[in-house]
C-alpha cells in the first residue's frame, strides 16, 4: 500500500475511535493532517478572540518545513497509537 493510501486509511480509522482523544492529541492530528495534505501553513493567524482557531493555527504552524511525506508518515504512526489507546 502506498503512503497516500496508508494516510487516507488512517484518516478513516480516526473516525472509528470509541473514546475521545485529548485536546492536545486532536491538535496534533489536525496539524499533521493539514501538513500532509496542504503543506506549510499559509493562512493568516486568527484573531485574539478565536481561541480554537488560534490553537489549530499554531499547531499547524509548528509543522512548518516538514515535507508532505514526513507528515503523512507521522500521521499514520500517530493514528496507530490512538487506535491502540482509544479503539
């Protein structure tokens, strides 16, 4: 299975978790997914009052410079850990 297929399969596996991951785990998932699909964060930072948007933006921005392939590999490994922990 190619890396892209593994990445897409992992994205589907996340939807089957029976328990809710922590907020930090969700942010890590979001950041790796965005880096693996879009690449470096090129959006404007959300306003001061948008706490959720700001947290997501900052998590994604921390992945800056990471290649799409590296982000996808990390995402697949991270999801495997979550499935073992929460499935």
